[in-house]
C-alpha cells in the first residue's frame, strides 16, 4: 500500500532533506519514524518530491512510502503516529492512501518556492534563521522589473550550482518559470517563484541576483544577459538558505 505524505519543517536543525551518512536529515527522520511504527529494523524508503538544502524550510513537502497491505491504519492514525516519533521541527500535516503508481518526485508538474527578505536595520529575534536581513536600500521598481525578467522559459545555467556529484555534464538547465511575484508588507518583502522545476540552488541564486540589481549594484542588462546568453558565466550571488521555503508541489488533478 502506498501512502502520500505532506510535511512541514523548520530546516535549521537538519542537514537538508536528502538522506546523509550522519542521519540528521528530514528524510532520515521520516524513514526512522515509519520503521518504528511498522516495528521493522530495515530502512523504509520515503521518497520526496525533491531535495531541500541545509537550512531551507518547507510548508508542504510531498513524499510517498510503501507499507504492508495488511496495515489497517488510516491516514489520520498515520499522521498522529508519525508526529509522535518525529522531532518537533518536523510535522506531518496530512497522510492519505495513494495510487500504487503515484510517485512524489516523477509525477510532480511544478513547484512553488517563497523567499522572505527582511528589509530593515534590525532583524527581530524570532525571524533569525527564517528570513534574509537586507538592511540596505532596495529599489522596489527595479526589484519587480528584475523578477519580470526571470519569468518565462530560459536556460538557467548561470543560476545553477554544482552539487559535486559528477552529474552536471550534459544536464538540461532549461526551466519554465510561470511567475515570479513580489509582495511587500514592509519590512517584509516576499518573492514567490512558481515553475516547472528548479535547479540546485536556483532560487537562491536568482534571489541574490535580483536583490543585487534592486540595490543598483548591477544593471538589469547584466541579469538579462545571464538569462539569454549564459555561455558558462555564473552568478556569484547566492541568497542564504534562511529565507527559502518550499510552499507547494503541483500534480495533475487525477494523481
């Protein structure tokens, strides 16, 4: 039986989503919780919709796992049981039975990421690790113009970091961003990226580059050049993980 999980987590205590030898990732904790409920010693694989990096947060990460067909627990019981065995910084928000062929990663049709900027000279203690403090002047018109430039289908090679897994050669770096929007409620500025898929650190590199333009440290033409003719040139401006949230994963209506 296949279960579909929706989870939220504060990324600060963890080494990202993807399982690591140290065992302190969100995936590791979810897999350990499922194994405890099933009372098995071996790993029970939990497949996520994608990776989030160390320090990156999620409001609606989607994953799936297989449990025995004779397991009689319903979704609500699974949710409660999982949360009992998870650290407080990870919560399972919903569990439902999924089709046998459902795959959280391969059937995802799009994702939405949100980036929170704190535009003030003082970062409140309760925002530490949850937003990027940008105390310097930000030109809001330039900020919105830079966001509009990023919309559409582009080769985002200039905004992709190397994972160090030896798989970068020949990797497709073309992605579609359906929208990049700005919401302002000073001192909070929120950038939302909705697209077909995202490269490693793509949102953080785009955000760092957009902010650089909005601070008049680089012209709009620089950003446009990286989007239209990357030619191996990389942006060097990566926003910190603190302000980044995975807020939604899209699937076809019949999945």
